C-alpha cells in the first residue's frame, strides 16, 4: 500500500506550479521536489511509509530564516529554495494563507510555533519574519531547569492543532537542558469524498503483498466517474473530495513493474507526467481501507541529503541569535492517516530541535611551574627556527 500514501499529501499542499520562486507556486514546486527527494531517502523497501513533506518543509523553512553562510546554502539546495531568504519566506507565507482558508467543505490547517529558551535574546528580524510569513508565534520556556515541562507544553500545542492525532511529537528524551529552541509545524486535514463509498459494499478481498503473500483486507468498492489514465507502467486514479479543490491520486504500478520499479522511476518530472493525464470515465474502484501512524528522526537523513553542516558545531544560525552558537540536534516527524468509506483524515507534525553548540568539557590544565623546553618554528614548512629550555624564568 505504500505507493498510495505519499501522493495525497503532495497534491493537497501544492497545485500546478509555473511562477517565480517568491510566489506560492514556486514554494509548491519546491515542496514537491523535496517530497520526491525525501521519499526516496526514507524508502527502505519494507513496510508502509507516510509523511507530510509540506510539514517538514515548513519547519525547515522557518529554520532556514535564521541560517547563514554554508549552512544556509546547503538548506536551500535540499529544500530547493531560492537563495533570497526573504522571497522564500514570503512564498511560504502566501501559500500558507491560501491553504488556511476557512468556510470550506473540508478542514485543512497549517500552524507554526517557536519555543525558545527563556533569557536568550533572539534576533528581532528572525522572530518578525517567522511571525509575519509563517504566522509563527514565539513562546519562552525553560529547558535549562525544566525540560520536561517544556516538552509537555510543545506536545500539548501539537495535539490541539492536529485534533489529538499527533499527541506526542517529542518523546521523553527529545529535549534537555542543552536545548535552546524548538521550531514546530503542525498540519491537519479532514475531508469527505465527493463520491463516498457505501459501507455495505466494503468486503474482505485479497491483497497481494510484494513478498508474495496474500491476505484478505477490508476493501471499499464503488463505481463512478473519475479522472483515470492507464499506461504500460501504471494506472492513475484521481478521487476528489467535496468542494473539488482537493483530491487523492492513487498510482497503481503494473504487475510487471511492481512498486519497487515505480519508486525507482519516481522523479519530479515523472511524477508531474503521471499526474497530468487522465480523462473522466466510469471506473469500478476497489480500494483498501487503511489507518496507521509513522514517525521518523530525520537528522541523519537530511544530513545525507546535503545539509550536514546544520547538525554540527560549525553550523551557522547567526541569523537567529547574536553570535550564533546553535545547531540542529534533530528533526522529528510524526504522521497519521485514515482512509475509509467517508473520506480521509491526515495529520502530521515536525519539530526542529536546536541545541547550544558552546557546550564544552572542563578545560585541561597546563601549568608551566617547572623547567620546560620550547621552540619557535615556521608553520608552513615546519622548520624549527629557534629552540631552548627554561630552567629559571628570572634568568
């Protein structure tokens, strides 16, 4: 079932993209390209896989506002953002305002928030950009003296934003006394099918796994008119939700190609091509019901994707706080999805946990209180120019 899970989130959050990087479509393109990249990075070939690339992109996009130098350049490449951080932030903001429209026949909401260490002075420009473009409020907590209270506070906010579907984004050891800032994104989606399935038509039918085993699973069925296309590689079915602005696309690989073959062919261009076709025809649909959660620690994955400097002591987040001194400790992501006869519910949250880089062990002691040797050398060549010893500093 893994192939049908990434695409709905991708399409819910980004439509056709043809304009500049500082406009919503530009950020949509960036999110979609990042989605393909991170899917491929996380795909272990086994088990279900579900995530919200938009949630991850928004959380990292806020973090990028405070990055500078090599750290910023690496983040731009991984997130496919323009080098102009002001334009990127504005694009995120415009897209978010479009998605967060109220009074629709569905629920779709994105929310962002910062939790900073009490007593630290974060840069005004950084906080203003996050507030203005990401609608991200700033709250002070005390990681130093009570990291557990801060963790529970953050988790409570995420639970409220996701209708309790993500009730513990941060695990017991996620933050500690060295944590200085947590940037959080939460996304929630709830919508009914435009053409709902009848529960009376749901039956246990065979589902053939990639390992060759077969199991009977609850399978929804209906016959209706949907956008549909078929090629030698796959069948693509588009099922709209009420309001006809959001949709789920199911990509079913041919038996000869298989899921692994389809994933190997997945690229930004191929995905766009798969989603571009389709005529509205009468289709008999058989779709399994499913519900599950997924969680990831994305630090190693993102470093391998091309932004390693953000996770080490040389990270440059000087745009967040005077003098810098912050690096990303981890990026945690949790997601939930339920697809049934009525519609779809999905939620996800991402937390970027930042720690102080100036945590140093006690210094070693070098006390020259007895005779010693010394030398003076030319560093580029290593040649020793002077050499001596000190038996009595007073001569």
